[in-house]
């Protein structure tokens, strides 16, 4: 639990410095998913998606949070949107593959 608290602290600090830091919002969202804080996670991923509506990792993580919360339809919609944006990275959650993740983080469309 301590590692999650540290990740949230670090993410919040980075967001204080730059509210448009998508990576910090994404890390915060993933941490919130791991802590089962699904509403907070969805809000974090919503922020990423306001900054970049084509951010496939944020769509997939938001899908996970929505599904865990019981919103299977919302989760499915996010997966389908991610797949339409980038079928190669979206297929079978392979967005976690370093190549796809790196290209999404460092070369957003």
C-alpha cells in the first residue's frame, strides 16, 4: 500500500507543476485502479482523454476501471474506441507492450 501512496504523491506533485502532464494523470489513474478507487481512476483517465482523445492506454485503463465498477457497457465502448484508433496496440491489451506504449507516450497522434 505504501508504494501506491508514494505513486499518488508523486503524481499529484507532478500535476501541481503541470496540469497538462498526461503521464502523471495516467500513472495516478493506474494507481487508483490498483487501489480499487475506480471513480477517481475514471476521473484521471478522463483528464488524459480531454488532453488527447486518442490516447489508447488511457482508454484501456478507463475501460478496466469502468468494468470493475460494473459499467460493462462503458468499458466495452472504451475498448472499441481504442481498437478503432490503433488496432495493433489495442488488440488483446497489447498496448502494454513497450513498443505500443512508448509510441503512444512519446509520439501522440
